[in-house]
C-alpha cells in the first residue's frame, strides 16, 4: 500500500473501520484515543502523533511499512518518497485482486 498524504491514510483508516463495523467511538475506545482525534485523522489531519496512528492501525489489524520505489532502486535515488496508488490501497483493503 502506498500513502502520499495524511488524507490517504485517513481514508484507509475510515474504510477499514467501516468494513469492521466499528463506530468512531468504538474504534477510539479500543485504540485508546479520543473520538475527536479519530475524526481529525479520518479527515486527513496532517499533524498527528505517530504512536497514536500506529496504535490505531494495529487496532484495525493493519500495519505500516516503508519501501523504496522500484524506479528509485534502479536509479540509485534514495532521497525521494515513493508515490501512493490510493486505488490499489482501497482495492487491497476491499479484498479485490489487482
């Protein structure tokens, strides 16, 4: 999964929460965060404590990984962040094969 923006991450969290049938309040309680914090994350809040984000992802059964973009590996360029294919992210969360 590739994430380019805080909103991309928020949409992944929201989609997974909904697919699990959890309300924002239920997920917030299970993850040990406030409901308003969760609302802000789902809306793409740019400044969020990474520990809380990781705990929320874990509560949803998701993990975060970092990988070099294939073109960067070939070119030897390690300074750029790989782009996010949000369609692939959403498809994979829905269980669609791509």
